[in-house]
């Protein structure tokens, strides 16, 4: 228990060790059926801690950022507190808050989170503080929707003949922009080509968003440069056909992302890691490639990035994605092996504990991000440990629900 506090509403139980931490079972616990015997030796890397700068992740099973479309004017609500806390309470090593717009028009939909004004900080701080009570690393993904902005939320998909959100619905169809005036497809808004002034505004908005994230107490920032949103739109030659310093060559197309990274690193505390999520390939002929991702990762390492979150696709409807379990692991493996010093994460159709374990054990990635599987099973960390015969700490309040290897009355 925590020590008594002046306001009883601030009381909480101290979790020591925090849920999701591997602990050696006692003979009593083995006898009661909480474990078959001692923990495996060596312990699977999936459940070994991972140090990144000044942080130590208690395990390597992390919650991927997923849009929830549950905000108005960018503000967090009780939903977000409940949603992100459930994963922390159940032992996730890191929880990444969904793509959060650094500008009002940087949101993907009118119902996405935002961090473009100081008034947003307190709501995020409440979520971060609660996650920290369970020893979970609190991360946030900063993004800009670019040409895929002002779209409808998920619950409206398939209910109309376009993805466009109207002014009456809170959208900004006349203020959608990208590196070039090329629409994603006929269902999305056609963007305006960004001016240099707009590029400068976006760069500063990411830096200001990082400052607010620090004030909210986040441990990690991830820059969203994937899935066809603004940062990746600049990277890919399919969506960036500019002829100035921000288009054309690889150097020019990567310029804005690198400027943002350097700007954030100047104000982001040195003990806090900086992540970047990248679409590792367009899966389209003539688009961004795995080689480009490796080359960019080298530049990002020099600029102060610690971790590449390797996803793919989302930038061109012509994409041909070879979907299968772990289909994107190959990109995390390339970054890890070809960019010494850079950590990488694998994401995409990683559902079973066997696959999650193999990815990290084989050295293909340093951690795994799970999305939909956590929505199906918020206790994924606890159940994966049980399947591997690992004794893991549950949160104090849920202790009576610990999984057993045999039946007993305790």
C-alpha cells in the first residue's frame, strides 16, 4: 500500500514489483499451482528488460498506437484514461498513445487526439501518471495526417461514398495539404501543395508538441512517419513530387523529418528515448523501399533517434501487401542488423506468443508491438507468460485471478 495521503482520492496501491515483471516462484506458489516450477533458464528475451537511454522496459511486449476516434477538439476523456490504463495494469512494458495531431488540421479525423495547445497537457498528464503507477513506460505518437486528414472516424467507414469529413462534422476539407497536390485516392480530399511557410509551421508544431509531451510526463515520443500520413508523404516519391529543397532526391525527401528530429532532440530530455515509426516500403513499384528505410535509419541514428518502429504501406492504393503472420518482421531485422546502434521493433500480424517470442529470441527485433491482439486480449502479457511457463507479477488488485497450472482451492 502507499503511505497515507492528505486527499484520500489520491490513494493508490504501490505495485512492487510492477505487473509484467518476471519473478521467481516460491515453493508455496508452485504447490498452489501458480507455476509448474522455476522460471525457464535462460529466460526468453521477450520477458527480459530492455534499457533505452535512461529507461528500463520491464518486458518487450508493447502496445502499438491505435486511433480510437474518441476525442473532441483534441482533448482526452475518461475513455482514454480507461483504455490506456487497462494495458498498464495488465503488465505491458510500454504503452503508446495513438497518433496525436500537432496541429488542428494535423488530425486524421475530427475525433482524433491533439497536442497543439497547452490546455491538452493536463489530460495527458492524468493518463501518464496512472500508467506510471504500474511501472509502464508511457509513450505518445506525434503525427500529422497530411493529405489523409479531415477523414471520417472508423465507425463511419462504409456508410458513405467517400472518406471525407465535412465542415459540419468538424472537418477541414479546405485546409488539407501535403508535399504535393496529389490525392491518396478519389475518396479522400485533394490536398494543396504546402508552401515553405507551411513546412516551417509544421516543423515547429512537432517541436512544440514534443515540449508539451514532456510537460505531460511522457517517457517516449514517437514521430509518425508511416501509413501515408504527412511525414511519410514527404519520404515517398509517389506522394512527393516537389522540385524544391523538400522534393526530388532522397536527401531532399528526408530533409523535413530529419529537421524535425533534430529540433525535437534539442528540447527533448537526453535521458528520454526518441522513436520513429516508418512505413518500411510502399509495396508499390517506384516507391519507398526497404533499402531506403535502412539508409534513413542511419541518418536518424546520427540525429538522435533510438528506435525504429517498422511498419509498412498505407501511402498508395496500388499497394500489394503479402499479408501473413509477421510479414513486416523482415524490415525490423534489416534495421537491427544493418544499422549498428539502432534498436528496432516489429509490428503487424504478431498474435501468438510463439511468434512474439521467436521474433525477439532470433534477434529480428528488440521488441514487438501488438495492436488488435491487445484489443482482443488486454491481458496478453500475462497469458503469454503463462503459456511459456514464466511466473509473472500481476497487479495487486487482480492477484486472485492469476492463471494456474493446476487446480487448487487457493
